[in-house]
C-alpha cells in the first residue's frame, strides 16, 4: 500500500512538472479540472499520455480516457497507478 501511495505521488509530481513546462504561470491543484480550466487541450493530452506511458510503463486504455477521474491530477495519478498493475 505504501508503494502505491508513493507511485501515485511520483505520478502527480511528474504531471505537475509536465504542466509547468508547458506554461510556467500555472500551478494546478490536485483536484482542479484540467480541461474545464483550460490547462489541457487535445494536443496537450496526447503529449501528457505519451509521457506518462513512457515514464511509468503504463498502457492507458479507452476506458481510462473515459474515466471521470481523468480530468484531475489526483485522478490521473490513480489511473496510471492502476494501469501499471494491469497485466500485459
């Protein structure tokens, strides 16, 4: 369980770093809706997902993209952590 929390924290930190590299003026909250607030657009999502999959070895599925948690840093972190535990 502790490693799961650490992994989610690592993912959250990576996402914040990714977003700040795109726009240094933003510091999104863990539960802020990244789409509603205009922090991420469709091109940003592609870059974000590619980076997450590469960095954390997770394969996100269509179901992950439709998960309501996909819109926040906290939710994305949970989704990526779960995806890392899936077989294959």
